[in-house]
């Protein structure tokens, strides 16, 4: 009828057509879905729909783009490897950063948008999510720190093995985390599978595989392995080699229970029990306390062959001797040693 045709416009029919007799303004649509009008720029506040075709224009619309941005998105799309972050801002035209960013980047690849600044995070193929990778790294570090410290004790004396085992258990170490061996060959076979974090071994100087060599072999598979040495012979060369290997201590045999307990307490108590890599302190060997030497007196005024006066007579000094912090003179023809302060040079 004429009334029904009077309220409709060309290109709009069916449920998109306004009601009969309604006086709509030019460019305004009615109905639950407002399609694009040919030749007219779409409204900025129009809702975004799923990918499909516009009822009026018949063109493909990408998710997140509207109107002219949708038509030019294929030409202005950035390459896949262009970068992970991109800042979109239109400072010349003064437009909103959000709208400028949506025109620059394809919406199918936008995964995160920051409200305080117009920054888009680009999801590249094969790039895992940040939260997932961070969670896996944190879980791996937590599992590594929670592993208990394992001890490998190598000594030919059964009494030393038993005492060290009891001492470690008194500090809270589990029995299954302690293995004792009587020679280095068995210790190498056990250590490759046991993977200890701390090695307490005798020097074994006459064996083909000594204690330091055993430490080097095991450290190839356990970079964080710590070392403690026991030896009957402790020389300057032994101390230098032990310090070069980073040994925690070098204890001379035979030793008392208190000496070994003090060394082990110094090693185990300051560091956490679940971090073998934290055992990184310089070596301190058991050295005897040296007595303090008396200072050497100044050079004597009297020399051998000089003429001196002693008890009113003139004598010849035969020897000048330094002993116990004092200087004495032996006169020619006399066996007694006379202090220097009792004679005078003539």
C-alpha cells in the first residue's frame, strides 16, 4: 500500500524496515540489527558483530573492525613477525588511541589491551603464553630447591663411615640420602647414579683414583657438588690442591670426634639443608697454632775479635750469640756466656 511504502527506504526490507508511518531521520535505521548503508560511513558506537557479510554492502567484515577499517584491514595488516608489542597513537589527528590501534593491527591477532595506554600485545605463532611459561619456571625452581642434600662418604675405615653417618643424621639428614663406600672405584659407580650434593672422602694418595680425581669425575655430572677432604698427610701442596678444588675443609688424621663435629657443624648449620649449591665458603684446614716468636734484638755493638772490658780486665770477644731474645758474649779462653750489658767495648 502507499502507507507501507511511504515509511520504507530503498535497500531495506523485512525485519530491518521501520514501522509503517514512522518519520525517520536520514541515515537512521530501526530494528534489532542495523546494517551498513551504501555510501555512508558506519557509526563509531555501532556494536561489533561476528565475521560475516554486511546485508547491504555484501563485503566481508573482520571481527573487531568497522566500516572503512574493515575494508582496508587486509592491505594495512602488519606482517606476522613484526614484533610482539606495538604502540598505536594518532597524535596528528588527535583521535582516540584505542581506535587508532584497532585500525593499525588486525583484530584477529590482538590478545591483550592495556587500558591506561594504547599498547597491544601481539601473539606470534609458537610463542607460549607468559603466565604459563612463568608458572613452569617457578614450579621447576621450587622442585629443585625442595630436593634434599645427598651425601657420599668415602673412607677405608669403617669407624669413620659410621661416625660421619651418625653425625649427619643428628643434623636431620635422612638415612637413604647417605651412602658410604670403602674405596674410590665403588664410590664412582655409586655416585654416578646416586648424584650426591656433598662428597666427604679420604685423600687415597696411593690409589689410581684419588679423592680429588673422584671429585672431578663426579662433578662432570653434578656441577654443584661440594667437597670435604680427610688425609693422614697434610702438607702445603695438599692444602693448595684442596683449596684449588674449593674444598670446604681439609682435616688431618687422626682426628677427634669433636674436631670432625666442629667442621661438619660449620658446614651444615649456616646453610639451608635443601640447597647444595649454597655450600660455597672458602676452605679452612685444621692447622696447629704456632707459638709467637720473640722479637730479634738490635744488632750488637760488639763483634767477634773486639776488645772488651769485663770485671776490670781487658778481654777479646770470641763469639757473639743471640739466644731467647738476648745477646751474650763468649770471651776468649772462657767457657761462660756473659750478657751483653755486662761488658763494654774498649
